[in-house]
C-alpha cells in the first residue's frame, strides 16, 4: 500500500511518545544532557544535508524567498496556535508544554531528506524501506523528546502522516510528468534547503538561537520552483 510507510512512521511516533511518558521521571540534569546531545546531532545532520546542493545560490534564494512568504503567512504562529488549541483541549499533562512539544517534534520529523525521499520512494517504487528506517529513528527521538517536552510530541504524528502521505500519493504520478534528471536536481536542492532548517532546529534545541524554522518551510517549495526555472533556461 502506498501509505504504508507514512502510517508506520506515524505509529512509531505515537508508540515512542507513550513510552517516553513512562520515562518522564528521568532526572532533569540527564534530560538536559540528552537534549543537548540530540541538538548537536541534529546540527551535524543539517550541515551534512546542506552540503548536498549542486547550486547553493538556489538554496540561498529559496531560504530568502521562503522566509518572506513564511513570515507573510506566519506559519510559525499557526503551528503554535494549533499546539495551544490542543493544550486547551487536553491540558498540559503536568509536564512541559503541549504547544512546544507539538511544534518542535513536527519540525524535527517533517523537515528533512528522509521524509521527502522516503515518501517519493513509497509512491514511485512502492519501496517503504526509507520511511521504515525513519520510523525507527523517530520512535527513539520521540521517547527523548516526550521525556523532556511532554505529551505534545504525540500530536506531531498527524502532520507527519499527512505530509509524507500526500507526497507519496502525488509521487505515484510524478514520473509521468517529471524527467529523472529534473527530479534528482529538485531532491538535491530540497535536501540542502531542508538541511539548513534542520540545523536551525538543532540550534533552537541547544538554546543558542530562537529561529522561526516553520516560517522557512516555504523555502523547500521555492527550491523546486527555482530548479524547474533553471532547467527551463538550459
């Protein structure tokens, strides 16, 4: 089934969150150290992804244009409002902020090469290996995030499933219209732009910066449009 990978990924996040709730009595000093470790790992992952670009000018323009669009739409605020709405409905659960957990986890799981590449593989080839691997990773990350940020992490399974599922469904038809070389270039620049956003998430988790990562998300779509434009002139 085309959506198998997305479903398993969402289920892994839910399972990891529930397991993380059982471990919320972990000492605060240990939580802080573990969260710092995750933050550093995420920064390194972002750097690696950012270097995948074949044309870094496209990445820069994508981030600039995407930031303008994201600030205009105010995506970060909408994410936060969704988290606040959830918090009002179910309460904070006595630990952490549902809004913070929901927003942080959603961005960590959605912004990245594995989500895009895995969903494309699911749709184009019917191969869910990448998303299954991502599900294992996200499940473990959910345990740690939940133990530090609270039950809000659980609700991130919804945007993850919708995001990956939509890409997978669209990918079933994409090869009919998009040449392989163009698709590969799009993936490279989307990966690089997403990598910089991943790095920003890591910096936020480390407390080094307070970057509105969600407002940069349109940059991924802008990267695709710019690659198509460049191909059109070649």
